[in-house]
C-alpha cells in the first residue's frame, strides 16, 4: 500500500499508487494507479484522491473521466448545429472520428491514438480510389480537439488530454495560386445560367464567401441610387464574428436591382422552392465547363477579388476590411503575387526614382533662380 516502485520488462522504473479510500458514507474503495514516471507524481495523485474521497467527489470525478468520445459528441452535436459554424463539413469529419474513436474513453486519449487514427484513415479510399488528404486529416483532428475543449468547458472532462501536444497537426501546403482575370471572369459569366450570374458577380466584385452570399437577405442590402450601395453584414453573419460593410460595384448594383423580391426575404432564391439556394455546385460546374475553366473553384472568386484589388492599387488594409480577413497570415493566402507583379514593381521603383530626381532638379533650378535674381545689378 502507499507509493511503491517497480520495474518494467525493459528495466525502466515506474511507481504505483495504491491505497484504500474512505468515503463520507463510511464505505471504503481501493484506489490503484500504475505506470507513473516519478514518485512525486504518485504521491500527488494519492493526495488528490484522498481529498476527492473526503469531499465526496471521488465517484463524480471517476464518472466524468470515464465518458466516451461518442457520448461527448451526443452532448455537443445540438450546440454545433445551433451555432451552424461549418456544420455540413464538421458532420463529415466527426463521422470518421466516431467510427474509429467513438468507443474510447475521452480522458485516456493520447498522441498514439491520433497517430493510429491517421494511419487507418490513410488506408481508406473514397470516390475514384482517392485517399484522404493531409488537410482533411488535419481538419478531423482539429475537430476532435474542439470537442475535447468543449467537454472541459462543460465540466464533462477535467482536462483536454490532447491540449498542448505538438505534432497532432501535420504541416501542409494547401495554398492555391488560382485566380481569374477580368477576361476569364467575363467568359465564365457568359456561360453561367441566369440565376447564377448575380451570385458570381457578388463573389468576384465583393469578395464575399459563398455562405455569406447564399444567406444574404434584402434587409442587409442598402441601395442609394446608381452611385452608392453596400451590403451590411452583422457579426452573426460573418465567419470572423466581426461586422463589416461591403461596397457594391455598379454592375453588382444593377444585377441586384433586377432581381425580384421574394416572400422569403432572401436575395438569391430558387424559383422552384421559393427560398434561398442551399447548393449551387452543379450550376457552377456547368458554367466553368462551358468556359473551359475546370481548374477554377467557387472560392477562387474570393481570391480573385483580393488579388485584383491589390493589383489595381487598393491598400491592403482596406481590402482586408472589405473581405473580412481577420489576420494578415490568412490574407496572404488569398493575395497572389506572381512574376508579372515583380516586374511591375521594378517599373514602379524606377518611376519613383525619376520623379524624385525631377523634383530635386526643379528645387535646384528654383534656388539658382533666386540666387541669380538676388545678385543681378
């Protein structure tokens, strides 16, 4: 009883905490913890168990730490749906986590469990024989950590067993350098169906996310004649949870003005259902196929807005304010700089140099004129 040492087959030394705990009702239960790396840790765990037993929290803590990953998800799922923060994507990620780790006790999860999960997932194939990408696996592991963080906040776990563990997220290179020029966008717009055209215009000219566009309501649109107009997004409407105003170009204002006002209150509505569009994937695929732009994704239109705005001289701080990018690191993933930009940079530098030299010459000529005028007889 108490704290005692023992050796593993490998010869490593470990410590065991073993004692009888007396509960407030007089009942005794045995407490045993093995595999502890130090004597100090074993003693601290023993002291903690005695305090929990004395205060009547021993079985409460034991029950809390015995909850499974699936049980945690059953509690968190309604909250996740209510918040609607990427629910469709989270649902797919969680399904794989529950399949492999749902029956595991959440408090006992280790980095080895996550590594094993990744290895199993890499052997699974879907679609045309493809396996999950590194970014997909990272999103799934990230969702697991969010679930565990929620469990701690909800007092279902004492701590997140995966908190602070490095190596859970594998480095990935998933940046895209795809963006559409004005000419390419015109080709895409020409091949798009009439219902899709105003949606594409808002994405390309305003840099809004697809979810923000499809959920847009007339109450958020402010049109003031032919010269001014903007979309007002509240903190609840944006991914960054920060309100912002998005200015409208002339062609976007014209396209929105031409749309019928539906009873649902949404700007972009499906004539068949009378309410907002939930999916425009097939319509967009048909448009890009007709325009011979199979490489283009809908989200690349947002990237195109950022890149084109920067190329046209708009300050990056203003672009970030319009697009709603919260950090510069994320903004840089959307701001594509190519060789042409570098060559143009040299022209700008040289033009600036010439401008400064000309200004210096003018100042010198002015001084010479003043001096000459002052000394003239």
